[in-house]
């Protein structure tokens, strides 16, 4: 029998423990085959058996070896609690349970000399979400009747692109009294107010990315919902760049510029313009950090799209050569507008922080009218890979910063000129329509979401340290992996159908919230519709306090 040393890693040190019932187990091996982390394996245990072989009790003892399923006590192969073993076991003989006495952070650091990494969202237990303390409290009844959510026509569209005030429109009146255009206006796309957030084709498996793209195309072509998706950092397949479906895509460029060689080479062959270009400056889940794609996920097609070898791909924390807002406007925005001949809106994405309002104010005053959107990402946003320390201890909630940006624009009389898009935990409780509606009332023109899309595909991770192994390339359901055998676990047609069904349901729920307040268009800035039972929240957001 192996000698157990006190200082060895044991199951008590790990975040999850395997609960095993040998009397139910038939040793079919389904759980071992399904576990992508090698967290469980076969083991022989020595068992003591007491028996008698006579008609009168004469106890005897013998020892035998019994095969069992055992947990691996290893930092490399620790159990993530995904529960796949329990799903595939025909006899309910195995499951995972949370270890309340885990000392995983200490154990990981002492073994690897580095901090742990993972995907998902922050996992700290904090106070209730701000959005959950808000309710729609103003209901139209007599003087301004509410609308019929089933029969009334609603205009659920949001702008992506710079909106010029009436006095700045390049219009002139002809001798016969007609208005004609006399100059250039910034490009504007009127799209659905919920964008599928930036998740790259490297972070997601090719089947998952294909499923999202199929769902977006179906929503546009068959359901007349102008939903857009963002490519994430890393480019996209050339075939898509040259197809008519490019008009449903927002191309993202981040500090690593991955994939943009292919995009530039494909420009002469594009039959449609993209929906927009999003310049990523920061990310809510890990503000101050650049992107991270682990080598395990850099498959051959990812190497081809990004033009890189198989290695950890780290983006710098900022765009090299751009150290001020003025430089960003003059260089990046102007160059991207020129690249698409000023036909495509260009927006910027930043992490919510104490400086968000200052950045927004500078962009609002941009004399070139170049900035076509301000995407604000909060602390509850997800990511494919980050250090635990960044996920759990950096960032800023998005709600108050969105409100600050909107009120700053109102104070200048410039609200609506740069569309405000917010993210960071949208749909965290499963109800995206309610979260989006409340953000509209606080000043957002639209919202974007990513983590919720993965949950529609069957993601097993949650915000309580379950799974969150997106960074490893070992996703047990085939969403965030590049291994062919694991990718095949995902059915792209089924995932696309789930996404379409959710968006159709959400669209109906959004109308159900707009109808009672008497709005047939998005209630942007209508904070009078909201009430809060939390005095601190009510004061901070300048909404009515109720009790």
C-alpha cells in the first residue's frame, strides 16, 4: 500500500469531491470515458471480508482486490464539478459535490508557482445584483393608456453609428422647398437592441461559432429580427468574409490585431460591408489585461485564420502606439472608416471603470463625428481565459457607469449622439429581456451578451466555481474546445435552434415590458419608469425609492 504523506495533495484540498457508490457501479467505464479532465480513473482497492464456511459461526477473514472508480488527487487533473460523469452513469453511482473546506488557491500556487486561470465570470459571493433591486413601477392606466403587447406594432431598433443632431445634418433647401443632402453623414445601422457579444472563433469551437452564425442568419432572413453578432478578436473564415452574410457581422479588432491580415486581403472580394467595426480597448471581466488564448486551443484552422504558430496567444494590455483618446480618434477611427470608404460605423469597447465617463465625454466632443458607438463592459462579463485574481478582484459594475455616461451626455445636450451599449452580466439570471429593458430605461440604446449564449448551447459552468474550464480546451460539451472528439459532442443545428427560440421568446417579453408603460419604441433614458426598494441604489441611479 502506498505511503500517504501529509503534505501531498488530497481530495480535501480540491474544490470538488467525487461521491461514489461501488454497490451501484457496474464498471461500464462511461464516466471515465466522458470525463475530459481525467479527474477520475480505475483503481484497485484492498477489501477485508469476514465469512464462515461451517454450519456454526466460525468467523474467518480474507482479503480481496476490488476495482473501483477513484478521484485523482492532482492539481493538473482536479475535478471541475461539471457533472458529466453523473449525466452518463446509468445507475447513479457517481456524482460530484462541492468541498466547503477547499484550499485550492493555496495548493495551486504552492505546486505551480503561479495563480490559477479559468474562464467564465467572477465567482465571488457578493450582494444582490443592482438590476434585481429595480422594478418597472410606472404603469400607464387612464391618462396615457398602456398598449396591447400582442396586437400593437413596436419599433424595437437601436442605432449603431454616430447620430448627428438636427442642426448639423448636411441638408439644404431647394428653390421649390425640398430638402436635399449636401455633404456626408456618418453611417448608421438600425439593428436589434441585443447584440451577441464578441466571442472569437478561437475561444469557441468551430461548431459553436457556426451555430451562432446560423442562428443570426436565420433570425435576420426568416424572422425579420436584425440581430448582429461580433466576431471577437481573431478574425473569421475567408468564406464568410466573402459571403452576403458578412452584413450581419461586427468585425472586432483588439490590441493583438489577430486575423486582420486575412480581413484586409479579403476586402476587395467582399460582396457586403460588415455591420460595423468594434475596436476593443478593454474588457469588463479582466480590465487592464489583454486577450489570452491558450496553446491547447490554437488548432490548425486557428493558426491559419490568425497567422500564428501553435503557442499561447497573448494580446497586449493596450493598443501599441495609441496612448490618448485623440490618437485613437485620429488614427484608428479615421483609418477604419477610410478602409471601408466611410460606409461602416466604427465603435469602441471599453471596460467600465472610474474613468469611463471621462473617456465618453472626450468621444462625444469628437469634432470628426467618427465614433459610432460606446460599448461599456462591466465586471460581471464573461471571458474565455483569465487569471482568477483578475476575474474576482478587478473591474467595475456596469449599471452606475452607464447611468453616469448617459447623464453626462444629457448635461451637455448630446444624449443619443453616440449610442450607448452596455454589457456585463446581462441575462445572468436567465431573463435577458428584463435586464435589457432596465438598462434602456437607465440610458442604454442596446445591450450585448455572450455568456448567456453559451448557456443556451448547454454550458455547464456557473458563477459558483462549477466547471469554468473554458481556458483548458477540454470543454465537456464541445463549446470551448478545439479537440475534434469533444467538438462532436455539440450539435450545431440544435444549438442554433435554441438561440433562435430564445431570441423570439425574449422579443415577446421585451414587448410585454414596453406595453404597460405606453412605449412603442425603446424607452431609452426613461428612468421615471423604474423604482427601487434599495435606497442606496435609488439615490445613486436617480430613480424613485419605494418601500
